[in-house]
C-alpha cells in the first residue's frame, strides 16, 4: 500500500510539473502576442498622431487609439504578472530558480497521426458516445426537415354497404393531405 501511495504521489507531482510547465509556456506565448500587439498599437498611434496634425484624421480616432493603447498596456502588465506567477510555480516544483520553458508551446504538441486519432477515438468510450449523439441529432434534424413538407396520400378501393333496404357497392377514391401544423406541441 505504501509503494502504491508513493507511486501515486509521484504521478501527481509529475502531472503538476507538466501542467506548470505548459502554463508557464502558454503565459510566455500570450505575453509575446500582447507585446507585439502593444508595439503595433504604438506604431498606429504614431501614424494617427501625424495624420491628425495634418488634418486628415479626426481627433476622436486618436483619443480612441490612445485608450486602446492604454488598455493593451494594462493587459501586457497583467500578462507579465501571470507569466511570472506560472513560472514561479514551475520553479517551486522543479527546485530550479528562474525555471522557464525552453521551447514554444507549439513545439510541445505532438503531431497527430490518423492511426493514433482512430485508435484514440475507438478506445475512448466517451468520444464514441458523443459521436453517436451527433449522428442521432443529425438524423433527427433530417427527419424534421422532411416533416416540414405536406404528406400526400392517394387511396383506391372498393366499398360495399349493406342495410335493411338492400346493399350497394362501388369503387372509392381517397385523397389525403397531412399538414405539419403542430410539431411536438409547438406550432409549425
């Protein structure tokens, strides 16, 4: 029992370290994107400032761009704090000061193969159940689409009636139209 408990704790620590690593890497990617966005906004603000001075652009556009730049700067500072917090968690778990991922999160993702995807979908029963639910919903949608059209029926037959006065018989023709006015309690 002790060996199993130690093994479980080791697996939990490995999982926590992997999660911290990917969180730190993802925070670094987000920070990189936000830095690029803020730099582009500064460049746009510089251009719009020149255009406003020349009289080509309204002052409102410049004020709106400055407000957007201020918001981007705030998001950048927040992302820097998030990255620092995530990387501190990674450093604490690994015991290495200033632990940082050495690669991009895109490089961490495995390249999926068709065989691996098929094997995973067959072995994961929750995915199989979801696929079946999607197929059932598609079939129900097709049936509802077909039910929108009126259903015409034509009938031919022979009818014979007998009573005290005698009997009579003859051919009958029937025409029926079923209109979908109500569908499961809702109006069509």
